[in-house]
C-alpha cells in the first residue's frame, strides 16, 4: 500500500534470523518478495554472526534488493536475547555480525540503529566507523536511545551529526507523521532520505504527500471517509488476505488494528473501535464499516445477513 502511494523504497517486517534459518512458516512468509514490489530491503535481526550470515544469504536468494540489519529495535522480546538495540551496548558483536552478513551476500548491506543505549551513552562516532570498516551501503538512524523506547521526542540533531561523519547515504527516521515533518527533516538534517514507520499505519497517503511536497506540488491530504478511503481500506485488506493464502478470517483479525488507525479522526471512529471485536471475516469487516460510517460513505446496503459463525469468540 505504501508503494502504491509513492514510497520509493520499502522494508519488510523485521524477521528473526534464527526463525528464518530454521524454516519457520511465518518467517518464510515475511521474506517473500512480490515481483512488482522493488526496490525492497528485507530486514533481519539476531545476535549470532553465523546465523545472521546464513539468514542474509536466504534473503538474497528470496530476491531482495538489499539486506538490512536491525540494531535499533527496543522491544524486550528482541533485546532480552541480545539483538536489536541491545547490540549498541556490544559493538564488537555488532561488527562481527555486519562482517558476516557482508561476506555472505553480493547485494548491498545496510544497518538501522538508534543513537545509543542511553542519553549518557551515544555511539554515533562508533557507528560511523563501523559502517566504514564493514563496507556498508547505507545507514538509517532513529535518533532516540534504547532506554527511551518511543517516549519523548527524537533528537534530529543526531541525524545531522551522523551525516557529517559518513559518506554513504543516511536515512532519517523518527516523528515523521506528516509530509511537512519529512520535508523539515530533510532540510534541517541534510539526510538523504526519510523513513516513515508508525506515521504510515492507516495513512499510506503520507507518501503521496511527501512526493508532492518534494516536487513543490499542492499538498495531498488524508481522506476522512468517502469512496477513496473505502477503496483504500478494502484494497489493503484484500492484499493482506492474498498474502495469507486467501484466508479472510486470519486477515480480518490481523486487520483490526489497521482499520482502527484508518478511521482515526473520522466521525464514527469511536463506534468503529468498539465493534472491532466482531470483525472476523470480510463480511463482518464490511458490516462494521457500514454500521458506523454508512451515511458518510453513501454505501449501498449489505446483501444478506452476516453469519453468526463469522464473529470470533475471542481475540487471536
């Protein structure tokens, strides 16, 4: 969806290297590359250099344009195993990982990091040197520390500092929730690109807005209901279902969180969120939308009843 609205470069979901190398079904699903979805990076995480190298080779075989190593995730599920942003406290292991990955593939290798483990321990200089020593093709910096998680504001000045230390492309990330934010980041930090993460959830139009701002064209606004909104929501759902082998039930359960974000700020959004527990199929998804935004969208009436067995009894 982000690609269709103008994103020039996309990254996969973060994939545990050990799960990929052991053949876990979910990891294999995440590594799939669509023929129309390029350039794309597949992002892996882990602590073992050998396993990370093996996973990188699998990423290349899957058709990725480059492999991205995550050393920025602050989730305890990841950091408790010594991966993600925990590697910022063990730069020797991070360097071994990057060299193993680099030696295992012929496609470009990039790295995503945070500013450091904590406010009193910033490692920008060390990351710049590591990038040079390991022959990395690019960096992405989320300028918060591991200890911050997603609290507070990101320190864009760290992007400016790191940009002055490296000759490879640097992508800035953090607190870009509007097209104006992205342009301000580019202008104030001199970064080579802008990564949008949480700001794109329920709002793929942000990429159309960024492209318009970059080209000096009129701004593109996120629709608040209407036929364009509905087509986008259902397009997203249908793509998710297709990715899951046509299983509308699993797709519907996974799509609840996206639907809540698509509806944020709209009239009827509160009612929609209250009805999300009922969404367990394409039919119940459409029913939930109809109940709360029917007048606004001018939708045709639903045909036939919604089967009771389409309503899940509990959250997945």
